[in-house]
C-alpha cells in the first residue's frame, strides 16, 4: 500500500470514530430528554447499562474545577434546605457532628468561619464549649475566688439581637455585605450567620438586593466615594420590634422615601428606620447625626419585667436570654432589702439600675454616653420609677468625687469595659465603705487583676458565676460578689474650704475638664488655664494655681480659643 492509500485509510478510520461519537452523543441527549440519569457503581455487564453513559466518561471527563463547583453546588443546596426549615446544617459534609458521633476535621458548619474569625468554637460540641470556658475561668481566678457552674443556653444559635453588616463590592464589582476579616478591613461576604438573628440577616439580604435597582453605590474606603457604609439592625426579643439603621457617608440619600417604602413592603415587621450619617475616615460604625426616616427612631423591649427604650447608639446586651439570667443573679448576690443606696456604674441605658430600683432605697446611675443617659432617663419615666437618678459622667471620676465629698453607697454594681476598672475607682469604693460590690465582667483577665487589687483594700471575693453570653466564641461574661471584711461606721476625709466650695459648684475635676476639652476641640489645656477661666466666672481656686513659681517669671495667659473650650466644659459640667 502506497503512502496515499495509508492516508486514505486513516481518514476513513477517523471518520468512523467521529460518527460513533455523534451517535453516542445523540443517545446521551435522548436519555437526558427522557429524564434518565447515569447510575454509577453498577456492576459491569449489567443489562441496564446498555443505554447509559460509560463510567469512564462520567468520571474521567470531569475537570477538578468542575468537580469543585459541583461540590459547592451540593453544599449550597443543603444550606438552602436547612435555611428553609430554620435549622443549621447538621450533616457531616458541612463539618457538623453527624449521627454516628464523628466530626469532619476539615469542614465547618460555617463556610467563612476561618476568614471571619468571630466564632472560634462553632464546631465544638456545646457541652465542651461550656467546659472549656469554665476551666479557663477557674484557672484565672484560682486562689482569688471560687467559681460556680457555667450558665449556658438551651439553644446556642441565632441569639444576637444586634446585627451589623459592612457593605462593599468584590473584585468583579458585585455588591457584598458581611463582616470585617479579623484584624483587617477586608470584607468577608456573609449571607447567613449561625449566631445572628435570622430575620436581621434576611433584611440585610433584601437591602443588598435593592441597591442596584435604586442605583445606590456602596462606600469605598480607599477612594471615599459611595453612599452606603453599614447596616445595623436591632430587634426586641420580647416586643419583636425591629429597627433598621442605614449608615451613609453623606446626608444626601437619593429616593430615600421610595427606598423606605420598598423595604417596608418586603418587610412590614420593621417598626422604625433611621439614617445615620458617618462621613469620618475612622473605623467607627456610627456617626453623630441621625435622621428618622420611618417610625419613632427607637424600639422598646422588655427585660426582667421592665420596659426599655433602645436607640441606635444605646448599649444593650446582644443576648437577651442570657442577660435576664445574668441580671437576676447579680441582684440575688446584691441581696437588696429596700433600704440600700446603690450605685450603678457604667449603667448604659439604665437596665440593671432600673431593675434594682424596685428592691433598693435609691439608685444612682452613671454613664458617659449622652444618648444612653437620655434613654435611661426616659426608661425610668416609662417604668414610673422615681427613686433613681442618672448622671452623664465618667463612672470612675464620678465615684472618686463622691468619695471626696463624703457621700456613701451600700452597694456598688459595676460593669466596666474590657480593659477593666481603675485603681482610682476601686480606691473610691473602699473610701465610701461600700459593704458589697457586684462586679460584672466581660474579660476574665482584667477581672482577676481587679479582684486581686480589691483584696488589698479589704474585700473578699465570695463567688464568681460564669455566663455564656456569646456561644461559639471564646468570650465569657462573669458575675462576682465582693464583700467588705471589716466595714467601718464612718470615714474621715480631709477637705479644705475651697474644695467644699468647688464641690458645690460641680463635681468636675481638672482631669475631667482637660479630657472633655481634648475630646471636643482637640486642644490640650493646663491646670493654670482652667484656674484662670474658673476665676473669671467667680469660682474660688487655690492661690497656688495662679501664682508663678518665681516673681521674675511672667505668667502665661489662657489663649482665647482655649478659654472658649474651657468655658464650654464648665457649662457642660454645670459649674457655670
């Protein structure tokens, strides 16, 4: 056979192969039309395999990326089914514990768990979570305070009644919403979260889908362009009231009325919508200015039989189920009889102080956040409570001034930030001779430090009870009772006449005034300048504040801008 004949033969063979493939393709298409599926795992030689796609084609022909997409599709379908019934995925494919008790070491209940970093213990059995947290608490408080059982939840999912979502765009320009990756400003897309209120996640998803049709751009932190930065949702556990806060970079909100109308049509359960304006280039979520777009601008919820008004910037515990248990235990440890003077330090919107007022003689609440104090006053009126007063001040400094003025408190309830309390604050507790201190802590490390210091002041830590306020995370909330070992009947305080005159005009110290001026105007002022301004307004000061150290030295005078700032501070503290 010559070369030409060989080529013709090869061509004929190739033509036959193409025809066979075409026939197989037609058969495959016919099977798909009839709704037939390829059944894998059948034995060779089975008569039912005649019209089926060869197994080699079903496996060999699938690329790795196609296989990955297929697996992702299966996981998505599982999540959708789970979401339909309001339950988490509990199959082994999702990383949760299966019925046989085995757990996948690689896959998690949450697809973005590792990127988010918020739920460190999500895949750990809940009983083990509680055990781990208690062990940690016992280790930190060893030799300082005995630890009782950890109080957990019956259902440790979907407990957060406050949900915050960051809005951004991915590399392809698609609108996303979610949470900042731990220690970064990279947004991790989150559609559903295992610890967040499900209705809140649903509303956030609706808003995300509405942005394109309303031509609303998400804010870009790098360029400074765009409108929507964050969405904050708060839901009343008992009342069911829902507040939606739209955080925008500009007060100009195009088609806001239509946007609000469309959102309420899809979610009529929303009771109020607020626009918060945050044009600052900081990591703060909320700005200072707000506009109520719908409703009354706040929600009302019930806790321990009392009603509370909650605004967008108010501090309110995110886990209402555990909060009620925590407050009940705190008041139990306080052992109020109806005669005591109680100080609620770091009182927020007055929750625990108002609850305590029903069993106390009188209550003093102290909080630095003005909006929270305003809500606290309204909450007291709403609950028809008259034996409680609220002060807008730093709790530490306020208590120091109370001690210096010779005022007393029988019980101090303190709930400081994660950094814990200050030695100055704790010294003031001892100086007032408070017989009991109920310490509510969100940080076991600083709690252990502060309890050790209170021991030096004559207080004994009687017991500590841990509360799992944040399941799936490493955080632990603790309530601890401290009792004064040898309470005294009176305390001698040396106060000169000039200080007494000053205290009557107001409780602000020089440190408070300096901090206020720095925070409001960014100016640093000296004690000399403060004394000069106070003298101008008739407030008596010590002579040495205005005297130069040397007669030859010319005394500096307070500049006009700093004088205005100091005057504003004096007005703020009610001194003029």
